[in-house]
């Protein structure tokens, strides 16, 4: 891959949103250091009438797992979308 290749994932985890029109996924960096990179992935269901999505569950994934999930959903037709809710601020350790 070339430097600046747009198909390569960023070196540091970034926030992102995907939707298929019925469901929403929110990828949020939660733990990041030199040896470990984790993202919190929140799953929501789109509600009628423009209400914020109903949050179903959330889980932490290692960076490579999150990248695979993102790529899988994009292949299934999910589209990048605008933020669907205001996520809570991450808790700081200690």
C-alpha cells in the first residue's frame, strides 16, 4: 500500500457511524495505547418519527475486529451516516 492510501485503515482508531436504514452502529475509540487499541461498538435500532435510535447493546472490540466488522457491514450495503445520538463521554481511568 502507498502512503496516504485511502483504502488503508487509519493508524489510530477513529469514531465512525454506519447505518442500513433500520439499524445503526457507532464505533468509538475507548482504550488506546501503544500495545492495545479497543473500540466500543454500540448497536441501535432506528425509531420512527425521527426519534433517536433505541440503543440495543454495546461491546468492546479489538481494533482489528472492529475493522473487520466495519468492512463486513460496508460489503452488506451499510452506509456511513451522520451521528445519530450524542454518545456519553468515556470514563477516565482512576
